[in-house]
């Protein structure tokens, strides 16, 4: 005969459930401290007894109702006027700011060591500059591959603003209409839609993961590593991200214009 429960009792499980129903976001440690039980007991109550799973809070662009309507109009316009074969010849472009400090994930990239001191010795401290040098990377992508261009900048806001205005400029739009077949002008561009650009929702992550940040010790080394890393982007990733673009337009209609997850 098993020993009766003394911590994960029906009363404590009910209290944990009340906290879950009342609070949108909460901490297992705080619940354990308030109920005077261990953190693992609180976690077991949530996972085993209440059959719940833990998820991170995600961020996404805030879209207004007018922007949602424009996004839906764009999706319907593309699906009505272009075939799947036509979209495979589309040229997508985007720009992204990289700094010399690199990209890292403090949540998933862990160092296992007996103590904090040992972890620091094994590289557990990442030093960042107060004003790191930055490089604006402009990439154009089709299902056939990617092309990279770069430009070093000092003031991120000023350059980014000029870059965005240049894309909307009348001369830029006229040049694209003359030299690019089936050019989609700015009047048809969906507003606030990084989830509809393959570079934003897929290729940039692949590019950042291909960079060997241990070799980035100076600005010159950073630019050289950017040149090498773009060649490491897997062609199948580029093709699949661009080829699935029309499927995202269909999902956008199902989501009523709301932002899509990656």
C-alpha cells in the first residue's frame, strides 16, 4: 500500500488551479513560496495533475484593423493575379542590422559546470561593447539562392530611415517598373508584415546561425565572415522558405490578417 500524499494533495492542487485561472502569467517559484511547497511539487501539480504545459510569451508586430485589411487585400490580390509558378520567380529583399557582438541565445545556450565560478572560467561571461560597430546587410533572395550586400553604418536610426524612404522614392519605384518584370509597387505592399517576407521568417535565422562568431574579432574580420557565411546558407532552406510563401498567404486569410508564427 502506497504512502498517502502529503504535499500534492487535492487541496493544494485546487489552490494551484485557482492561481492558474486567476493569473495570466505566473512563476512556479512564487506559487511554491506562497503555498509553502517545493518548486518541483508545484511543477508536478501543473504538469501531471492539471495536464498543462509551459510556453514562452512571444512578441509580434502590433497590427491595426486597417493594416489587417490591407494584408488580406494583398494576399487575395497575389493569389488572384499570380500562379504558383510565377511566385517562384519572385525576388524578395530585406535588410538587417548586425553588430560585432554577435547573436546568442541566453536561454538555450548553456554551460554545464560544477559551480558558477567554473562556468565563468569556461566562457560563461559574454562581454558586449557599449557602442558596438554595426553593419547593415541587404539581402535579395529567390528560390534559386541568395545574394548579400553590406554597408557599415554608425547611426542605425538615421540610415535605416533613409533606407526605408529610398525604397518608397518615386525614382526607385520608376526604375523598378522599368527594369523588373511584374514589379509589385509600394501601393500593393502589405504594411507591417515581416511574417510575409521569407528573409524575415526564415533566411535571416539561417544566416545568423552560419556565422562563426569566434572569428569576429574586428570589423574587417566581421565583414569577411559575413561574406563566407552567406555561402553557407543551405539552398534547400532558401527554396523551401520561398516556395511556401503562397501557403503563408492562405494561412493569413485563415488568421483574418493577424500575424503568423514562424
